[in-house]
C-alpha cells in the first residue's frame, strides 16, 4: 500500500510498507541488457492467488534501463549504495551501470529521461497497431481496478505514525531501519501480515547494556532528511532532569525579584542562560545519538552534578558589585567552574563521537571548536575584575548561544565563494546530524510547562485568618494569567500546524529555537515579580498579620518600581515572544476564518505593548495592576479564540452528530450475513465471552 505525501513544494514521496529484502540486492546484479525496465519475477504465496500487475506497480523500482544503455540501480541509503557498488564492480564493467540514491536530483533526472523514452515507444506502438493497443489498454485498466479492489478487501492497511503528521509532511523526509541500515527507504511501520512482530509483542525483554556504539538517530544527506524508523520517546532520566530545573527556576526568579534593579536583571540573564545551555546541550546530544546504556546514565548523573553545583552558586555569583571591583568574595569562579565542567565533558564526548562515527566527524568538529572558544572566554572572565569581566561574559554568551547557528552562515558563505568551495564543503559535510522534531518539541513543551508551573507555585502563600481576602484575589488573578498563557501556547499556537517551524525552513527553525530563551526568561522574571505583588500590603483590606511569618518577610507595603517593570515587562515580552514563535509556524487556515493569523498576531503585539507600558501608571495598587493585566491577557485569549474560529460554524453544538460503531469477530459477522439474519447487537454482547466480541466506542 502506498501513501503519497505532498510536500510544501508540491512534490511527493512514496512510502512503502514493505522493504525489499537483502536477497534483492543479489537479484539486481544479474541483469540483462534487454530494453525496458526490469522487474523481479512474481512469486505466489501459499494460499494466495497470483497478484496482477496492478499490485506490482506499487512495489519500489530497484533498477531500470536508461535510454543510454546503462542499467540504473536505485539505492535507498548511502550505505546501501556503497554495498551495491562493491558487488556490481566485481561482476560488470563500470560503464555498464550507474547507482543513484533514491530521491536525489540525479535519480529524478534519470527517471524523467527513461519516462520520455518509453512514452515515445508507446506513441510509436499506438501509431503502428492502434486497434490492438486500445484493446490491450482496456484489459489493462480493468485488471488494475480489480487488483486494487482485491488488495483493499484482503490486505490490512498501514498508516504513517500519528506524530509524524502532527508537524507537517515533507517530500524530503525518509526513514531508515536501525537494525538493517542497508534496507533504508521511505517506509511505514509494517502491517500485521508482513510477518514482523512489533516490539510490544516480543516474548523476551531487553537488558540494559554497559555500553553500546552510538547510532545517529537522523541526519541530512544531499538535501534529504533520513530518520530512524522507530519513534524517539522521552526517557525517564530526561524527566528527572526537569525536576531539578523546578528548583533552578525558583532560585532565579526569587533572586531577581528580591532586588529589582537593572544590575540584578543582568545577573539573572547571565546565570539563567548558563543553566539553560546545559539543559539544551543534554537534550541535543540525546536527540542526535541513540545509546540507551548504563554509560549514558552515568554521564547524565555527572552533568546533573555540575548543574546542581552551578545552581548552589547563583545568588552570590557576583557578590556585591561594589566589593567585586576590589576583589570581592563572590562565587563566580565556582559557578563558571561547574559550567565549564559540563561543557568540556560534552566536548570530550563529541571528540569520541567524531572518532568512532566518521560520517559526522566534521559537523562535530564545528561544535567542538565552538565550545572550546566559548570555554576560553569563560576562563578569561574569571581572571578579570568586575565590571571589565562583563565584556568577556557577553562575548562568551553570544558564542555559546549563537555558535551552533553560525555553521549555517558558514555554509551560506561557502556556497557564495564558488563552485569549488561549495563542492569541498558538501564533501566534508555530506552527513549532518539533525534534531528529531518530535523529541525536541516534546522536551521544549515540557520545559515551558515547568515555567508555567513555577509561576503558580511562586504565588502560593499561607494565611492566618479565615475567609477570603485581597491576597487570595490577587493569587487567583495570577493563576488565570498563567492558565491563559498555557492555553495560548499549547492549544492555539501549537495546534493545527501545517508545517512546524523546524520542518518549515532553517531560518524559521533558528527563530523558533532562539525565541524560546527570551520567552522563558521573561516569563520567569514576570512570575517572580508577581509572587511579590500577591503578598504586597499596599491596600487597606490587606494586613501583614494575615500572612504567616515566612511570607511577612516577602511582603512589601510600598511596591518598588522595579517590581512593576519586572512584572509587566516580563509578561509583555513573553506574550510578544509567543507571537514570534507562532509566526515561525505555518498553520492550517481556511477561507472562512474570522481573522487571518497575521492580523491576530499583530493585535497580540499591541496588547503586549500596553502591558509593558503599564508601570508608567505609578498610582495603581498591586490589586489594580494585577487585575488590569489579567483583563488584558484574557482579552488577548478571547480575541485569539474568536479570530481562529470559522464564521460558518456555530459556537455551540458539534459540527457533526456523534456516531457509535460496533465491532465483532469476523467469523461471527460472516456467519450472520451468510445465513441472512439481522445483526442483534444486544444478543452479540450477551453471548460474547472472548476478546474478539462486541466493542462499542464513539
């Protein structure tokens, strides 16, 4: 069964649910020089009638004859191409054959020429034997129709994985089988009749090995993304890493809100970026390479230890700025030491990868060079006094955050320098490890969920009196804000995607990835300030004694202007960043939408600007400020929901009536139909004693 997968450029890729076995490589070698494309002989399976040529048309063409006389062989991965060439060179002269990788421009051009050649032959046959040609064409069409119907009735279909369609199809995305790389191709999970048993049906479990050679999960090769045939799942230790970041978010948010100044904001950006970089590096390496062994888990423990040590030195990293100028006793050196330990550990791992996996050696060298340059700047910043060290710090941050994307600029530059430079670059960087879109998006969503959760937890307080007061009102308003942000990010911006930013284009992928850092930082900044506003006692009905002693120390009677700017600026910038992230995607839109995406995002930017400017109204109390911001965010959400709805549909009721289907065993249903009886659902349900009985569902 074939699935045609239209991409953004209206091209299509055919995905087959059957992979040609290794023996087919041997069949390709013994070819004749007869005119026309050659197909393997059909073999009937026991108990099945021979399939007509309509079914054979669905099979992948392994080789065909080019009009020039050469036999064109089609390989479905670079590994298979090398294996096939080594065998053909022993049996045939080099000028007798050519090997192309499926989907490459050379392969497409050869197919077009062969197609034109055979179309000319068909036209010639039609002109010479018109009557016979037309009769044969009619018989051919009828056999095709009958074969398709027979295949539909007797064969269980397969479908693409659901998560693959969530982020948009692409004609340049293919998959390979990790267990047998030489059988690469664009394939779907095998059907139940193929004889292969899925992993969850295996009789034996698998043990965790001490060490396994890493496998590149997905990579780019000549413009085609090759993906592992198995989906990549989030592992348990990745969720454990997220638990540590709950504490990191709390420490960063509390520290910056305790002293709401521009200097504190600068220190917050520096320390938060360092902790985020460690998380990003771990996620990227796990997404690149599959190991799943004990050594990997030990490495994660070491990286977590470095992250834990970095977190314990965040608040006092710069000490007191006025003392640091004279050699103060801040913990900056220790903080950078833990950060460098994690970075250099990753460098050592990438060196190891570059050694044992030559196919991705040069991309790994680029990442290694970037990490070493950044590490040198961080080491230098330790030995330079404040504030001069800030110059080195900002340079190091730019190198660490933007460095991986500078490789894209290097590729663009190489392509502009000339054909020889471009050819050399393509030769060195023929294989490029790619990020698994499902894993990356799921990990990013989990991190964003932690940020939203931190804001809710930060607002919690303990009351000493019965009843509902202003503290509770502000906390509930803050809860509504966090829920609205969560609603917009996941259910509006992250839903109905036609092309995810990562799959859309390399520029949109960079924008999506880079915008998340300021978005997360801004929301943590606003959440920390909101926690201070919740326990503020700047109105008459809010009394300090209504809070427990712990929260009395956090309470303020006169709200500092920095808290206002952190709160409004943080949430306003976060809302604007969400708009940029939404623009990086391509969403599914219909003609009956009430408002186009670009207009509703523009309206979101306007609301974000109003929120950022709210601190200019200095006479607002904490309750008034939180209430107005909540109203603006709710209004933004309501606008998004209205704009994304269809003008031809009602706001209530279902678009189509609910239907229920009943399923029972095939043998029972066939017996009922054969005897001409009506199907009694109640009787089937009462008589059912096996798992193949009646199943009712919406």
